[in-house]
C-alpha cells in the first residue's frame, strides 16, 4: 500500500487511519493574543482492490484525469472553515519513502485559546507539476454526491469534517485514486484504471433470443465477477450489477455494463484469474418474463482482457453476450432496429431476406457455401458434392467410399481397376502410362508404419510414415515397393529405397532406384499434420510442386523442427 502524506507545518510521523493529537503548552502571554495557529498534517493512502465495495456508477467516470507514471509535485487542496472557502497549492517533498507537502503559511488554521474550529476538506488533487502551467492531474480524492463521486471505492470520500483544537497537530488520512480515461466503442461510456494496483475496464453487452433462431432483443442481465489470485477467490461484483436500460421512441435500449478489474496476478498471461457468471433477467416492457437460470461460469485470462483494449488508448470493446441466440456472423452486433428487423446490419430496403439474419455480401441472406441441389440425397449440395449423382460421404467430398465409382486421374479406368490411379494411361495398360523403357509400370509407395486405408476412406493400398526422430533417429532408409496391392509386399516389386535424413526443419529425400527402374511420376506429402483423406489421392499431396522425377535427391523445408511429422512418397515405377 502506497502512502502519500501531506504535511501542513513541520514534518512528523504519519499515524494511519487514526487522528492523533499531541498537546503543546502554549499560553496567550507567549503569543500575545488569544488566537493560535494550528498546523495540519494529512496522510493520503491508496486502497487495495479487495477492500472496495465496487459499486460505483460508471456515469461518474467522465471527470477522471489520465493515469500517469509521473511523480507528484504539487497538491491542490480545497477546504473551508468559519464560513469561508480556501484553495491553496502546496509543493510536495519526498523523504525517500513517503511524500509530504512543504510548509505553507496558507494552511495555518487560527483557533481561539481553549477552543476548536471545524474544518471541512472539500477537495484534494495531486499534480505532476504546477497546475496553473503544464502540470497534469494524476491523483484525486473521490468526492461524494457530485458528478465525480467514487463513494464505494473508499471508506471516507470527500467532503468530510474534523475538529481542530488549539495546541494540537492533527493527522488526517485521505484516500486517493489515480485514473486513466477511455471511451467505450460506439457507446461512449468511460472507465478508469487505478495506479498503482492498476485497474482495467471490462464491459458487457447482451442480446437475448427467445429461441436460437428467433428475434434478437437487447438483453437485460446481471453479472457476478470474481478475482482469483491462486490463493483465494474474491467477489468483486454481485448480481446487483446490471446495465442501465430504457426506452426511446418505442425502441428499448441497454447501455454496456462497464466494470473495472485488476491486472492478472500471474506471469503467464494465459492463466485465468477472472471468473464471471451472467444471469438473464426479465424485462417486462420488452420481451417479458424469461428463464433466470444463471449461465455457465466463464474464465478470463490477461490476454482476454488485454484484447479488448484498443491500441490507440481511446476506446475499449465489450464482451458480447448472446443469451439463447446464435452468435451473428462478423462484427455486426446482431441487434434488431427500426429499418433492420433481423439485426444483420443490412437495411430492410436492401435486404433480400429481411426476417433472417444474413450478410451484406449475400444481400442480407444467410451465406450458402454450396449453392445448388442435392441430387443424390447424400446431404451435400451443388458444388460441394464432387459426385452429385452418386450418394457419398462428406469426408469423401460427396463421393462413395467404394473406389470403383471413382476415376481420380480421369483416364477412363476406375480406381479399383487402375494400376496407376493418379497417372493417366490407356485401359489396355491397366490405366498406367505406356512403357517408359521397361516392360511394366506400376504405382509405387515408400513403405511406412501406417497403411493409407487406415487413415482415409478409400480402398487404396500404400503407406504413410509417421517419422519421429526420437524413435527413428535423424536418418532411416525405407523400401520402395511397386504393385504391392492390398499392402502385400509378397505381390509387389522392390524397386528401390528412400532414405530420409532430418536436420532441424529440413528433410532430405534420397530415392535410390534399382538397376533398370525409372520413375514416370513422383508425388510427396510432408507435414506435421496427419494426411487423412488426402493420403489416397497422391495428385493432391502438398509438396508435389517442389519435386520432379529429374531430381531424386532433394531437400524440403518443414514449418517447424518438431520431432514428429508425416511423410508419403508415391511414384509410378517402370521396370
């Protein structure tokens, strides 16, 4: 807790939260008058967040000075006694640990002998320089029942009164706050940050829908918010926190509910430390009585809070709650208004689907990623179905899993009869290219630890290798098999080897063919991701554009240097 002390008169030790008086023996004969001057000393302290009531109305935040790291230089103090008001500026000194005001004749309080004077402290502001020049306001004591009030954050807001007796040196604590002003996007509601022990804004706005696809209403709700520092959970806000709601010209509105929260106590910005629960509330004049069951608790980490703060320091986004609603597409708030009945931000006059939320790109109608009909009844429409007349599966792009209906290379030979399903060839050569120097051309795969038909929906022979340097080392040689239908190497021909060598994020492939063997085609898959259905379609492998049959010793880069990754090497071998 940081203490800021204002000393009116001689420097003295600050007694926190206690007014103490030290009696001095003085007489009128010593001063030559029945009136003495009493020096005051104030101590200002900054409250911890856990001790606050956290019940400040956000409308009061608009008179808050910007937060500053500058040191206090001048205190501007407003006080009154005897029916008169006084405003004085006092320099601030630093003794190495605490701040004090310098001695000022303007702050001597005249008190009659054996009497007292009631003093009211009306204002207390701290600047980093001369307030009449370029000094910036950095700290302020909260004032109760004024446009700048912050009662609820402090135990004893201004103004407050105290008695000054002759011959005493009273010590009075003042609670001060430090702030940074921003405005909420589109709504203009300000918030503040407290320094030190900095506070940040956290704002909410809600839509309510009677049904998932029903009309969007501006929602009424309450928020419970907890702070968890890893040792204890502190309740910062209760269900008394609700947005300001109202009606204007027949339209119901709710302002964003803006709260303030501390920064994370954890070094890891992904550790959750704030937890909130939203309770839907009735709104008799709008959507009526609803189910008031609280929604599931949601945790927030520092990254979540920080992402809502704008880089320009002038605005902050809110958490958009959708109570019973399907969240809208894009950044549109999804709130129905006059002239936009479905709340999709496309005016009704331009909206071809005015009662159903859509997108501007689709003229106010929902996006249809697959325009067209579902001719084969497999649930995939139009362009999303690669086999529109044959019922298939979504994983197989609308085509049947049975390869006998698929001709991947479009050579007129279906895959289940095509010895080279990814390379065009005549039917009299079993779908493979004509002889390229050898008597036979067959599809070939590098042997691996995973059969392709185990990771894809196709009935395709071949292998993928989940290479792991912690198991396989940095280099390993694999056999290169041709014509090994049903993954039976006894039926196939060993046409060479493939040596894989790993160096960080680089992978070298060295394909060593047997004498008399040539490659008519070459396809390579290399990724940290399991190839899935792509494995059955060598023509779609992700590194095909980087390899050729003219270079069988090549190096490919990976996106990371993780120990584990996937490889498939496919070709058409002629021998």
